């Protein structure tokens, strides 16, 4: 059973829905220890009293606001709630807007909202009303000691509380050197734009988050395994890595040629995928009633393929053999992120 980070209620109008706040993401990062390179001993951090130098236990640490030089106001967790009990226990929806109206740079971090105890009806009512209206709720919520701006978004059967950034937390773009909207001044031709559109069309597919994996994590674990196998575990290789050539400088790049080659490569891949599908349809037993089984899907990292079903005795041709399972990395199965697909507001034209 998931543990709620925060308990309170969703409030809109005169309606109040008791809910719990749950984390919607999990981190699958490789953990590194910081070591003293002189003897490879772990480096630790401790909380200590700056006046005495003695270490302070967690139970003896309190919060203090410095209102004058070295003068503090002590605050307890109850004080933080006491400052405004209603705000610290309420997701207060003040407005409803179209999700597309929220620019992508405002989205920060998602949480799940789930009903508490016997309040499923009111929760389902709000979720369904948001779905049918195509709106999301803009809300304020206090988590720990800070008030956040947030959006209440329906997603399948759950309401997501997406923490939003305040406008002052977003840097402007005035300091960036960006090309203007006059394409002719940038040397961009209409023919190049159309070719780019063809490439985009060829690479367009349905959104499937399961297709995307943290492959750099696998690459890093592979490097670690190589160092272990070669016995170079305590050798610090600080040889500079050659940087990729990302700055073309004064070189003239033939964009049209690159676009054409990209389109051709995409068309070749699409044709190969279609041919593979045709071959799958022509597998032995595919046209026999109930005799043929589809080929086993390609195994994903860390998952074994489903075994092929045994063909019926009447079928003279064998069923397709399953694809071999891929070997998991030394780190084991990659964890799947609990984080839902983040809302993707459409770009305004």
C-alpha cells in the first residue's frame, strides 16, 4: 500500500474531496559513493554545531528563521501548519483552463491524488467532469513550508497534481541568440521546409512511453563492468574524451542534402518494417483456422518472451519459435518509471 506524502482535500466551489498525495515518479539512477582518492575511503558528511564543533543528533535539530544577525525565531512543524491551517490541508482550485493554454515550461513535477476512505463518488465526479469539459483545475497547495501553483489533471482513472512553476521562476529568452521568424533572412527556403515536413511525417508514430529507455544507464554499467573484468577498478582514467563536433563554425552545411538522406533512410526503415509485417502474415499456418500462431514478440531488456503455443495436431506445419531473450545487464532489470506521461501542451501557432 502506497504511503501518502500529504493528506488534505481538493476544494472547488463549496465541494470538498478528502484526498491523499502520492509520489508519481521513481528514480532509477546509478548511485556513486564519494571517495578520498588518496586511500579510497568513503567521504561522509555530518551535521555539527558550528560553535562547539560537536555532532548534533537529528532529534536535536530545529527550524529557525534568522530575523536579525544570529537571532532566530524557532518554528515547529505545527507552527508551519498553524500559519494557515486551511491552506496547508487543501488543494484549492481557483480556476479551470484548457490544458493547451499552459505552456510546457511551466510543468515541473507530478503527484497522484487518490480519494481517502469513502469519498470515491465525489472524486469520480470531479474526474469525469474534467474529462468531459476538457479542462484542468488551476490550484494552490502548501507542501511542507511552501505554497505551490499546480494543475489538477485527469488521466485515465487518476487525478494528477502537476506542480507548476510560477512565472518569476522561468527565465526569459531575451538573453538567447535565437533566429528570427523571417525565414528568408535566415536563408531557409520553402523547399527545405517542405522536405523537413516530409521527414517529420515519416518519423511520426503513436506515443508509446514503453519504447523509450534510459540507454545511457546501460552504457555506463557496461563501462563499469569492463573496468571490473579488466582489473582496472582502482585506476582513475582522466584522459580527456574527444568532444563531438557540435560547432560548425564558418562551415557551410548543405541542409537540403542532409534532409534528403534522412528522408531516404526513414523510407528504407518504413519499407523494411512493412516487409517484416508481410512476412509475419505469410508464416506457416497463418491461413489455417486456429492452426497458426503469431511469431513471438522481440524480447525487451530484462523480460523473457512469451513461449509459442503448441500447434494443434491437425496442423502439419510447426508454430514459430520464440525470439531469444536478451541478456540483462549487470545492474539487473531496469525499473519502469512510475511517472505518467507528462502533459504535452500543443505548440501555439
